[in-house]
């Protein structure tokens, strides 16, 4: 099967609109519509959801989301060259696709979305991690989204699901696992994209938890985790000196040996340390 709807194959769309991928925009186009439809299915039942998509490019995943029954898709695209191709998709799916031209880091999509909301995107490599951190650290929880189904470089995906005691375990894993349930649900080789990136990619599905796994003040936890992993080779009693002059007492109160290093400490223990430092939570 070369297509999932009445629209032309993506290679034709790209050729017709001269949409060569731009490295400066972190673009790598996924042209196999079977794969984009599969990614859409991995996001779950979209029939009663608005879907936010960042960086739709020529519209491969957009078409997958719409073909799989998304109630409505809001696509944010920075590259004006892609807008005519996306307009063709919008015409094929009347009243179900809205395209906004702009930078996803600067636009507030909530002005255009109706809950429940899911986020599904082949994120541009150059802003993927920053967007994920923003979605995981809102001022209020639960967040605006029910789930995130996102394409990353494989190395970033592995950092999101990493466990204590591994080299990839760090701040990103703790942020993701404190408030969400993340799983790698799909892997893709470089050859699946045009142009092929130098690394493999993976899709991560994160389901928002109704409340964090363990109580802790978000600001305190973030401060502790950032300081701990900024100097991950140091013992925590040294790495966290800037957080509190009595850090050894707080570490012991949380059940963490002061000689431990950050990558050896699990999420629950970091949350206990944050509560010791900020008892009001």
C-alpha cells in the first residue's frame, strides 16, 4: 500500500513542492505512510481527542493521524514551504486539520485545542528535548495532555526510560518517570527517513499520571536533580553542597548514603530528599 487516503504518495508531494529537508530545521521526513499510520495507532484511540502535532513537514504523520480517526489535528509548522502541502491535507479532511505557521517554542497551542488532548509528533531533532521538558514541567498537574507519542533520536528515547545504575539515567528519566509512564514503543532505522539521519530513532509513548508517583515540591526536586547530575561523578555530599549547607543530614534523613553518586539513586529517594529539604510538601 503506497497511500492511506486519496492524496498522492509523499515522495510526489515532496517533489511537487520542492520540499528538500533542511538540517537547520532538524528535518528528517518519514515517507512510508504505513509507518506514520502505525505511529498514529500507537497514540491510542484518537476519535474523541484533539491532537497536537509539532513539525508536520509534508504531512505524513498528519495524514496518519487523520486517517486513524483523530477528531481534530492542530499542526504547528515553522517551515513556510510546507504550508501548501498541508493545505492539500486540510482540504482532503474538511474541518479536521488546522495548521499554524510558527515556532513551537513560542506558540501557545492551548488557544486552539479542546480537551481531551494528545500530543503526537515526529519532533524536529533540534527542539525535541526542550519541548518534552516543557510538557513534563507545567505549573499545574495533571497537564493539558493525556499522552505524548513522540519520535526522538534513539539515544534520547533511552535516556527517557533509563533506570538507576545505568549511564543514560539522569534528569530526563527522573522528570519523565515522576509524573508519567514512559515506554519505547517503536524503533526506526536511519533508512526509514529522507534524508537518513546518522542515528537510529525511536517512538516513546508517555501517559500522564493523575498525580506524581511520590510527593515532592517540583521546584525543589528539579533543583536537587539538576545539581546532582551536573556533577554526576561526585559523591552527593559534594555535588549537593550548593543546595544546602546541611546536605549530609538531609541525605541521611532520606535514607541516601552521602557517598552515593546521582546515578545510583532512584526516583523515590530523590523525592524523599526533596521533602526533607522542603518539608511543606
